C-alpha cells in the first residue's frame, strides 16, 4: 500500500489499514523526532491516538484537508526514511535472530549435555535475554 492511498479507505479495508498503522507506528518510533513538532503532534493524534481528521482540525485550527495533507506527508517521509536507512527492518531482523539464539540455547538446556556445555548454553541464554531487553 502506498503512503498516499490508505487514508480514504480506512473504514473499508481495516486489515490493510491496521498493518499500515503498525508499520507507521514503528517508523515513528525510530524516525518521529525527524518531523517538526507540529507535524509530529498531528501525526500522533491521527495515527497513534486514533483521533479523526475533524477532531484534529478543531483542536489545531487547520482545515480537515490541511490535517490530511500533514498526515499524508509525514507518512510519506517516514516511509522514505525507512527505505533509505532501514533501521526498522534491521531491528526486526536482529530481534528474530536473537530469538533464534534464545530458542537454541533453551533446546540445548533441555537436552542431555555435559556440564561445560550446559554452562555455556546458560551464558548464551542470559546474553540473548539481555540483548532482547535492550532492543
């Protein structure tokens, strides 16, 4: 879905809209500080707080179209930042890899292994859990 098409179909395609909101929320977590403060607040209200364009319009003093345009531009910028920097993609890939390490260490601990291997598996498990906390 392109950043510009999903707003008009918000009600008609809920699953696709929710997937886009999840993606935009993650992009916002990583890149939101790159938006100016006013745009950041409008984007947060619409995407994260689920306010309507009318509610934001009343609060901000902008027209509904003005609010829509800001949300659309912010969404496009966030998508562009991710396309160029790929921080969210790398984060997700790292998280998956650490999860695999964690699961492998747990499998080792459940098997019949020597004490030195058990101690090493426990260290791996602790380290992977620490990495997950820091992510």
